[in-house]
């Protein structure tokens, strides 16, 4: 915990500083949601095909960040975390005029059945 998944358009390429984003995001999760740094795990999943509206060929990049946190965070804490995430995406995805960025984030409570292990 937290389990963080970042789905993004592969066309973002080098315009998306994923390493810098993950470091900054983990810092935000520790500060806002009281997570332990060593518990932060982020999985980046690039999508080869994305569409925006009716435009399947346009210059659009979609980024969606999903957090899975143990239950107990307030709605205010979750909102602060998603707002911070969107700000970090503004800093770490640089469209430089060649694409429009569509970013979103959400926090979900992990199901009580959630378990993990490390080897």
C-alpha cells in the first residue's frame, strides 16, 4: 500500500518524465496520505491506442492515475492527493505544443481482502 497505477498514451514518449513523476508522487503520498516511502509502488502502463472524442488520429495524450489505499482516509485527504497528482502531471508531462494533455486521478479504497507479500 499504496498501489498506484498510471495509465498513459504511449505517444507521450519522452515528454512524460515518468521517473521524476514517480519520485515526486511518492513524496506527495507520504506527506498527504501518511504512507511509508518504502510502501509506495507505481506501475506505469503505456497504451498504444487511445482516442479522444471522435478523434482517433489527433494529437492527444491521456494520463489517468489510480491510487489503491487502505480504507480510512478522509474524502478531504483523497481530494488533496488527487489535486497534488494533477499538479505533478502538469510539471512532468510537457506537451510543448504538439499534443493536448488530458489528465485525471482518483483514489479508491482497497478491498478488505487485500493482501501482499514480498520476497
